C-alpha cells in the first residue's frame, strides 16, 4: 500500500494526452467514467498507470508518477530487486513495477475494492506544488504536474519539486 504523492494531468485537448486523436483499442480506458485504470506499455520497457478523470466519453486522465510506500515494502523490494525504500515507487515505471501492475489491470474501476484500488488514508497534506510535466515534448509547458511539497518520494528534480505559486 502507498500514498499517491505525485501526479500529472493529461486533458481532453492536450497534445500530450493519449486520447488527443480520439479513442483507439489501446486508449479506450481513458474514455471510461472517472476512476478507471488506463495501463499501457511505455517504450516497450515499463507499464504506466493512469486514472481516467472525466465523464464517460471524454478522454482524459491522471498519470500516477510516485507513491510513498506505507505497507508491504518487502513485497515491493522483491518486485523491484531490492532497491532502497526511497526508490521503490519513485517514478511511474518504478511505481507499476513495485505494485506489479500490467495490462491485466487496464480498465478496472479503481474506486471499487479489488487487487488494485484508490482510497483515502485520512492523512492531511500541508502543501501541494505544481510544475511542468516531466519527459514530454508536446504540451511541455503546461503546469499539470502536482505533488506533495517536500515529500521524499517524488520523482523529478529538486528544482521541480519546490513549492510553487
């Protein structure tokens, strides 16, 4: 189990969003009701996990970029070949590897109890930062990356992880 500490938004008319050119068999999960998993293989090496974020038929989502591990770290370490705690789920590819997320989870409702789900741990957050997204060229200047300011488990550079206005 982990706390989501970093995300990036990909909006309906966003050239960096996989749904930008319309629905395909690969991205159909982005067009589901908010809360469904969209999992895809990135560059043939890592699965990435997004959460659909709009009403049915509107293609948009939120990429989960980093989690703070809370429970089950030994299982995550086994999946991640023993990386140090800070690095287990820091970055979208590491996150899916630590939680063994792959295409089996594409399209599932993440708001229902199951093997992969999103809920609240009741924690309060003092400050949310925003920055440009990481690792894209289209729509790169959009400030659509959000993170818990000062969290030790963030991906990205210290410059990007500083408190922003």
